[in-house]
C-alpha cells in the first residue's frame, strides 16, 4: 500500500548539480510527460547547448533562460513506495530567502555537494539553515563523481568532511551517496562504477525517509487561525500542531488565560460527529461560553501550557542586506501569532565555517547569530527543541521576511524571579468596609461623545456619597503613565493594556475605577475585559459623528479635517462600536443630568450595597 506524500527539499551550491539531479529523478522514475525529453533535446540544439537534464522542468523557465535557479519550485513525482513533492531550493546566496520558504515545509532534505570541490561555504550555510529550520532527516548526495573517476578515496574525504560538520550541528546524515546525476549513476539503479559503495541509491534513500509526524502524546498546541460566525455558533479554527483534544476537554488560551469547555469539533467534509482530533488536523471548535479569542492565540490544556515571555533568545539566520541592529523593532511571527519585538542584544555572531562565535552589535546578510528579543506583549511559545512548531519563527520587516529563527531560551514572564504575594485583606472585606464593591467602569465612544464629562461627574457624585473612586482619563494618562507611547497601532494597544492593568489594581483595592478612553477597537477592549475579569463593565457613550464634530470641545475634529491630525478616530480611522456593552448611554438623546442619572443607577445596582449580597465581585471601567 503506498505511503503518504513526502516533501523533500534539495539544496546545494549553484554549480553542484541540484537541477540536474531533479531532472534525472523525474526521467528515471518515469515521471516526465511523453515527449518532454525530446522537447528539451530540441531546445538545447536550437540554443547551441549540450543536453542538460536540468532543462526538463517546465516550472523553471527562469533557470533555462538565465542558467540559475531563482525561485523555489515544487515538483511532483512518484515511486512505487509513495508520491513526492520536491522543493527545488535555490543555491545562489542571492536567493537564500526563497530557501527558507522551501525548507520550512520539508519533511527531509538532500544536500548536494560537488565531489571535486567539496563542501564550500555556501554548502555549509545551507546545512546550517536546514538545522535552523528543524529539518532533521538529511542525506548528502556527492555529485559529479565522474569528474573524479569515481574515486573511493575522494568520496571518503568529502563524506567525512560533511559528516563532521553536520555532527557539530547535531545532525547525522542518513546516507552519503556518490552519484553522477548527468549519467544516472546511483540515482535509481546502482552503478557498476562505484562497486565499493554499499549504501542506498537516491531513490532508495528517499523511500526510507518518513513524513514528519508530531506525536499526539505531546502537549496540545492549537494556534488559532481565525474565528468564524456562520450562524449563531462561534467557531474557533486552526491546525493542531501537536497533541490531541476531545469534546468535553477544558481548554486554556494563551496569552489571555481564558478557558472554556469544548462542546463540538467541526471538521470540513466530515458528515459524521467528530469526538476527537489530533496533531496535523485542521479543525474548528465551539465552546460552552463566549471568551475573547483571536488569531494567534494558542489553545492548550492547563497541565502543559506554553511559556509566556516578554524576553527570549533566538538563533537566527539573517537574509537581507540591511543589517539587524540592536534597538530596531521587527515583527516576530510564530505559528499564527505576530508580535512586535525589539532587538535587545546580539549575544554572538556565529561563523558557519567552523561554528565559532564572537560578540557583535549587528548581524549582516547571511550571518547566523544568537540574539535576545524583547516584546511589550506576552508571547506564548515553546523551546524549538521541545515543540518545533511553536518554537520556530520568522522575523518580518514591513512585508518582507528578513530572518528565520529558533527559540533557544525563554525568560518565563511568570517565573522571572517574581513571586505573587497574597493579600490578607479579601475583596469581600474591602467591599463591606467601603459599602460598595470594587469595579472597572469602562467608558468608550467617539471624541466629543461626552465620556470625560460623564466620568468626572460620576466621580464627583460617588465621592460625595463616600465611595472610593478615581477617574483614569485617556488624555491624563498620556501625560504620565503612558507619556512614552505614540499613536501607532501597537502603541495605542499598549496604552489600553496599561490603563486596564492599572484599573485592575485600583479595583483590587476596592475602588470604583472610571476609565474614560476612546478605545476604538473591539480587540483592544476585549483584552481589557480579559484583564479586568468579571468586574469589567463596558459602557458605550454613544453619539453620532455629526454631533461629536459639532461639539468638538478640543478642536480636534477641525484639525483632523484640515489634515493636521493623521489617523483620527471617526474621520480617518475607524471606531468599532461595542456589540454587547453592559450599558449604552445615548448622549444625543439625553441631557447631561439624565445621562449621569442613568449611569448612577447602573453603578448603584451592580456595585452598591444591594449588590453586596451577590457572591460575585464586579469591576467596572468607564
């Protein structure tokens, strides 16, 4: 019975014969369409060139025209054992970026080396990249043995050289195969010219490789790709990268810490009820309660959680001409998550020739380095040595992939010499003493909707009643707590996070915190709700844009219309109104006193003396 498809990446120096090897593989396994060899012969004749097996691949048009492979191309063929996809990765240093894309999808690799030239620096770089990208099944093809007259002595010297280098990377080649790709020696059938060689042919070694299989017994990692709402259901979709899950399991989600029980597993084109799923399957799940979960979050079991970190060490390969420098910020993509990270330190730059390392402040093109990255937001991840799928990533600058990396060390945000101290005063005692519960009242709405006016009026009214209360106003916190933040998307999200964390501390102390911020994005407010927990209440101070622009208490709309303020909410940037806020106050329809009365009634009901009979603590942010 045929085995499942295997993905092979073929790498090597540009002149060492990779494309010739692929052309020969296609021909000798009967995988070429009828007439293809004759077409290539005629093409070669017209160009005055000798016949080249490298020209058989229609997909490599640029290679036939320019004489070099300039893209990563997938080529399908079959043996009696299984179907294959060969990823022909470029050999020129200029095109190593494409190789990162190709090799990261591969189950195994063939590293092609010229028997006469041996393992050149570029060959060593490719070997290091295979190591970096987690390709553990590697075979070496010593090509062009006809140039050295199939010398066993030369073969042994090249084989030992590359074995020693791979051993320092922790890789042991499955085979080192002497071939002449041009003549077909040891590709499919054994060659009489190398009767001293007793190992497998190339095809035999390919058939001996095994597809990458992630054990279902490993810790569960389900990175979310998206959240779908086809009807009244909310389906969290993703590919299980390791482990297994079942209906009824309680899943936790990092980095938020939210948890819920799986009530169904949705599988595409699967009419029968699915009760379990495991590594390698793409699924959707529905949960028993609504939680904040989005693309990039990782579902896992409580007992085997990924590490949450703000600081991590990676081993990376730099791909572009602009160097990586300390202090610069990039996007780190791990699984489906993307995080903004800043280079804190270049610990060492590694020489791929002898794997020695030296300190450095920058990493240049095609260099390998150990680098420390720091993120404002917590990153859920694993060591690459433990769980490669959630421990391997890419650095992105703008829209370009600039480096590939492995996570080699993690500074656990929860265990970095920090021990949480338990309070001896309970929330219930604080509430009984204050005569009200602590809470977060989160006021969101357009500029000019009346948030600050309501917040200050509510603070005054509650204070006059003897309540412990304080306003966190969006403008005020930017003069102190968040003075170092700008107005980029990342800084705005961090602004909300800091206010939410501060509000939670006030609420924990038993105070009613009134947070007044535009907070235009649902995702940012959802993160704030996760931080605040059950005590978080969202109040939408609603007014239409025309009303807000007519009021314009700070003159900001006028400046925005004049082009003096970029990305101004409501004019040149979106405001996403809450779907299900705890309270809506329509300041278009209500006077200030009516709006305050409505808000006071709500706070009285949920946080006042009557609410103390409830067992649940509530937190409110306005």
